[in-house]
C-alpha cells in the first residue's frame, strides 16, 4: 500500500512540475540600439546595442509563445515584421537570455538628437516624475519621466511612470531634448553594477 501511495505521489509531483513549466511566461526585457538590418526571410533583426550585448535577435516566429508584456507599452510598438527601417535608433523588446534572444517588438525613438547618460541616482521624485543622476565627474542631470518612457528593471520592462529606483542605484538613460528639458525615452535600472 505504501509503495503504491509513493508512486502516485511521485507521479502527481512530476505532473505538477510539467504543468507549471508549460504555463510559464517569458519576461520581456528592453534595450536601446541602432537597427542595422531587418532580415524578413531569415527572421532576424540585427542591432548595434548601446549596452554592448550581442545584437542578433531572432524574430518571434512562434505565435504560441507566452510572454508578459505591458499592454500600454505594447500598443506603442511595432511588430518586427513591420519594422523595416535600418539606421534608426529604437528600443528593442525581447525575451530570452540565451543567444540569440527573441525580439517581440520595436519602438523607434524618432530623429533625435539623443543624449545618453550613466550615473548614480541622487534624487528620484516619483510625484514630479523627475530623476536626477550624478555622473563620474560629479555633474548632475535631471530627466523628466512621462507615460512614453520605457524602463528596464530587474523584473522586466515597465512603463516609465511605474519605474521605481532609490538613491545610490546605477542607472543608464537615453533621452531627448524637448522644450529645453531632458525627457527620458529609456531608463535601464537593471545595470547590476
């Protein structure tokens, strides 16, 4: 009797693990780069990434893939098969840690000019949507965060107004000048420095 109970328990445990693994969702991340080439027949996107990571992404060809991607952010993006512009700075939304990663969508950052800054958070005013960084030279810069800002966090990509950080954390910001202010387009708060 005990032997039969043990076998049934092991079988149930194995089925539970398989069910959990099958229902797992991929977490969408993001990075900024310049799109070099979109190869529609080869189903790949080549990007010169600003973070220096491998810039070859495979196109999302498995329409049954399950991934977690904020609906507001997703509505502001373009599917890889529709993004045919080369030489454009864009936010690349992807999942996967093994290479090549899988591109889910892209978002053009527009014509620029752009400003890239890396530093330590000196002040973050979530109410006013202002992020102040101090770079290695000690100079400070303040960036406005709005609903179009995209943020990369330790738990994936998030809408900029949902971004949260603390004093002393290392952050990289890609911004544009709008009416004399630095407006954050992309914030990487998952630098792991």
